[in-house]
């Protein structure tokens, strides 16, 4: 999901200028995307806009809309100018206090500029987060990617321990089911935040 939408917190991070506003039951943010500085040459850097708005309908239900539109002089896959778009719907539900369910569905559109072709697909994701002890979370997620080239699904589960503010340890088992072969990954992370 995060790879398809290029919204992970690692190598796909975009740099830019963002403005966020919030009210009592809503929040919104917009970002002028200036590109990913880790990509070279500059032609591969996407520039454009990303934004979202979400509203809390109660203390237990939040819905949101997001959009991303970027242009690159050379797309990573085709090496020709391209326009990439993603439009999403998100939801977070708190059925009971220690459990949070999150879901996202995105429409993905890619248009090579100067060519009449268009590639469309979708990506969907459902996650659960259960705090079994204060600071200890059991997390799991299922995801699906659909495109004209084929589809892929995945599942992951893990344990996260938030030791102190701004420091956590996490272990995840990730299973992916692409069209060709199933892969399993075990990942251990230590995350520190400023």
C-alpha cells in the first residue's frame, strides 16, 4: 500500500512546504511538493501538491479524504514525463477503548505525458491496533493492490512496545502474495524520535 502510493516514511519521503489547520472536530493539511532530495538526477523528482481533510463525527469515528497530484520530467519506471495521482478515503474507528481499526482505499492514476495511455489501479488497507498492556500494542494489517499489470496482497502482524516517549521497539512478520511467489520478511526496528 505505502509502496504503491509512495507514502512510506523512508526513501519515498517528499520535501516541501506544508500548512496545517485544525478545528475542534476537523483538521486539514496541504503541501506544495518540491521533490525527494534523495533522487538523482533532478528529472526523477516529483513536484506537485498533496493534501487531506478529515472530520471526527464522534469521539469514536473519523473519516478523511486525501489527494496527491505530482509531475516528474522522468518517471522512475518509464523514464518519460509523467503525471501521477492518488485519491483516497480513510477511516478510523474505535469500537472499544483499547482497539483502533483503520482503513484506507486509494484510486491510483498514472499518465505518461505526451502519450494517450493512462494506467489506473487501486490500493486498499485495513489495520487493527490493540493495546494489550499500557505501551504494548499488537498490530496487524491486510492490504491489496490492483492494477492492469496484476494484483498483489499482503498481511503483516507485529508487536510494538513504546518504552518511553519518543522511543519504541517493534517486531513484524510480513507476508506478501504477489502474482509470482509468496515472500516472508521478519523485521525488527528500534525507533527514536526528537
